[in-house]
C-alpha cells in the first residue's frame, strides 16, 4: 500500500519532506503536483484519447517544427525532440517532475490563484525516490541524462517499431531552456502503459502527499506569498502578461 501523508499548508509540507529526507538523500527525491488527487501518474501519450497516436505526433512535429523554431534539435536527437514536444504541450511518453517540492506545490494549486470560481477538490503532491525506481527497474541507481545511450531503448518506440521494454526510468532533463532551469525539471520516461502509481512495486519508491479540499485555497495563497507566481515559473512574456492581468498588475 502506498504511503500517504496529509499536508494542509507550507509548514506541514516542509515537515513531511523533512521526514522523508531522514530516509533518503534529498537529491534522490523528485516531486510532481496534481490539482486532483484522483489523477494517475500516466504520461499524456498513454491516456485514452492519445493512445496509438504517439508516432504520428512525433513525425509530424519533427517535419513541421523547423520553420517555426530556429533552434530545433538535430533530426536524429530523439531525446531533445521529445523534450521539445513535452515543453510545448504535445502528448509524449515523458512525465514532468521537479527537484523542488515548492514548484510541485505550485503546480498542484496554481489554478486557485487565477480562477476564483474553481470548485475546490483534494489535491496531491507525489514524491518519487528516483534512484530507488531506477534500481528496481534497471538495476542501476543513477539518474542518467535523457540524451544518454542508456535511455534510448525507452524513447525509440515513440519513433519506430522498436518493442517496448515495459519499464519506467527516471532521467535528468537537458537544461536547454530557461523554463527547465527555473522549474528544476526532470522526467520519468515510460515504456509501459500502466500508471506509475499502479505498478506492483510502486510503494517502494512513491509517497503521496494529500492536500485536503478545505485547505487548497489557503495553501495556494501561502505558495504565492512564498514568491511562486506564474510569470516566474513560466519565464516568458506571455505568462508574465497573464499573471499581471489576473492580479491587476500587483
């Protein structure tokens, strides 16, 4: 059974992370925020509406991106192409994580900062022991760079008819973009359609921090007071403008 901890504010979040840090080095812990605690840890490419479309997305994106993006990766750099697709919201087999629990908390709660009409619901911050996952899946505790040869078998089925290895690997993102740097981004790469939290050994590397329904709005305000805002988490002019418009310039 998965370990579950309730956190209703920033102080309780820090206390929970401190408790987990007593068991594993902090550098091994990654975080992901979900607005709904019911959401599974499954990449968008493997969700119902996008299944069997992954290779179609990949090849069309690579063919058409060059005229729109001057810094497109080399055509054969599959890792960077999937990273770029993920960055722009196209379904991939990558699942975003952060090395910062506060960034994950922001993603779990940001909707309440910009939509006063949103009905509150229980949220979650997932905590992943990345090295433990990789040791169980691949008998190797390192978290490799996404461009490393070790990761290629997990990426290749998105591009060709390479069989899936039915494993999941935690990998470091290449910081070719300021957003990845600010968000302290990293990925799990999925070569299996089963959600990470539903895999048979998930209790060995996952912890679920649950934010109660009656705490999400106050918790979101604490996150904002701590300096986590849309224009900084997404460091581009469009998101800065969105933040200023929503907050009346504050």
